[in-house]
């Protein structure tokens, strides 16, 4: 048995005695001292051990686990993770999250001397025999991987759950509109409130991925309970959602813009596979920043068709733009064809989806100049409008309404722009699209404008360069 001096352990002798018992019972475990990084970025050298535990689930499986022993052990419970090999995937459930961290009643109720590591492992085995935490990954075939995910989902739901669904009657299942909002920050809560107020969904799930107990707005939502709104920390609560809205943004200590985006990518790596696992037919609606890049990341990580991965893009700007044209500048004829497209921020541009026929070239030129003048005025007004959480939430509710009710309404949303305006890279830009239950049904043709195309190509180039530097 390898034990370091463990000088920082407050109850060194008790810790060593217990781990000797673990070694006798599970001789395959290996012990070492390594640096553990906590969620707040702090680090500490901790004793840890890894090995496999035997689980019977039809056949017998050896489930690899990794346990970290805190320096206040045995008065504090270990931190427990699955340790899947390269050909294993994590089956997210009520006892395991997307990062492989293990949550058990035994850990929550930990109390020395009643609680021991041996007892913890016994409960772990028992819970894993109820719900297998790992599944076999296909080497490269995305379609096969989707089938495996579906198969595992059916297994982990359990036979009793399957029976209860059949009793409830399948005829209404297709009509039940469920939306999940991932992230309980200001934007996530604003989306929940806007969707609930609009009456878009039969059920709204707010997936709170923050550490610890409910805080701030989430706590208030629980206190002033809204009908048909559920708050959960468990990915399984999102099962069978028609639309999943992603609002999370990493709050890491990144130093550069690229580091910030990479931090978000790392966050999505633990979220998108779990969401895809539980809602394989959902439309993913991305509101995280930067929306173009994170929509691309969601598309890649989910392996969903491009039509079902959409960024909120310039929907809010377009709606405001049309309102300004119609109500402030009294340009009613232009508004219905006017859109804000491209990437969010300073590089967005106004564009048009049709052009009124004009008999003479002189009149056509005058009409174009007049339109550009009023568009420039509208864009100046638009610049003064910020994007607060509640306004973005209203935009998200607007998009989900069009999707769930199959409205076939045109919205300016982030969609895969490859093939449009001579763009050859896989980038997402905001373009006018018809939305329905399957997501993007059709992209609406833009009026040809060399200046607009040049700006879109420039945006596509800079976004693609950025994406090439990310580690997916």
C-alpha cells in the first residue's frame, strides 16, 4: 500500500486505517497523491484512489471509479467520479452528472463513524445496479452512437416508467409541448418568465447547474411557484423537450477572449451530450455568447441536423428594426422586408428579402437611395437599444412560439451559412429563416447586395478563424 506522509490530513491515523480496509476489500484499487482543482479554481494535494467496482446489470460489469479523500476525512465525505475509458460514455441520471461526478444519498447523509468508504462503495454498487452509469461508445459512426444513446435512455428510464407512460396514453404525448431552459442566471430566469407569460409551453423546466442550494432568482421562483414551471439540477428532468434553450456562460478566470470562449466550449462539452441524450428530437436554441460560435459548438457536439440547431442571432434586432421603420420612421412599405443579419454586435448589417419592382432605372436608384437612408436612420436608433436579459427573454419566447406552433414565420436567426453568399466555411450567421416544429424549414433568399455579401463573408472569415483555434 502506498501512503504519502499525509501531513495536511487532520485525522491521519483514522484515514489510513479506513483506507487499509478499502485495500483489503478491493485489492484492485491504486492509491496516490494528486492535485485536485475545486470549482472556484483553488487547488489542493489530496489522497485519491481509483479502481473498478463489480456491478450486475443483466451481465457483470466492472465500473471504473475515482475517489478523492478530503483532508478533513473521515468527517467529510469523499468526492466521487466515474472514470470512463475512451470507449465509454457517461449515462447521465439521478446519481451521475454529465461530468461523471457521483451523487448519492450516502454522501449527503455522511456522518462519522457511521459512514465509511466501504459503505459508500456498497451503496454505489447498489445504485449502479438500478441504473447503469456507463455505456459503450461507437468508435466513429455518429448514427450508431445516436442509436446507443436511445437504447441507454430506454434502459435508464426503467421498466416501471415505461409502463406508466403506456398507461397515460400515447395519443396526447405528441401534443405535449415541453421546453427546457439550461442555466439559472438572469437570462435563464428571464426566458422562463417570458415563455410562461406567453403561454407557449405546457411545461417549462429550468435546469439550474449552479453549485449549492437555490439562490437569488431561482429561490424566488421556488417561493412564488409558477404553474407548469419546474426547477431541477438533474438533466433527466429535461427528457422529451421539444425545445432546449441554452443560456449558460462560463464565469471562469479567463484572460483572453479566446480563453473565455474556450471556457464556454468546455462547459458545453458537459451539457450538450446530456441534453441530446434525453431529448433526441429537440430543437436547440442557443442564447449563450458568442452566439455564432456557441451555436456551431452545439451543432458539432450534439450531432443534430443543422436545421435543429439555431442561435437567437439577430431576431431581437430585426424585430426592433422593423418596429422602428414602421412606428418611428413611418416606412411601412419597407418594414416587412427589412432584416438585421450577420453576427451579433457591431458587424450586423441591414438587408432586404425582396425589392419592389420599379419601371425605370432612375426610379429604382432613387428608391434604393431612399431605402438606404431610412435604414441608416433606423440602425442609428437601434444602436441606442441595449439587450437586457428580459428583452432577450422575450425574443426567445417569440422564437419558441414559432417553433412549437409551427407558425412558418420568418425570423433572423443564426443558422449554418455555408453555401450562402459564397461562404464556404462551416459558420453560423444570422439570416432570415422560416421556422417550424423541425427548426429551420427554409432560408429566405436575400436581395443581392455586394456590400452586404462582403460584410457577411468578412464575418464568416473571422468567425471561422476563431473556431479553428478552439479545442472541441
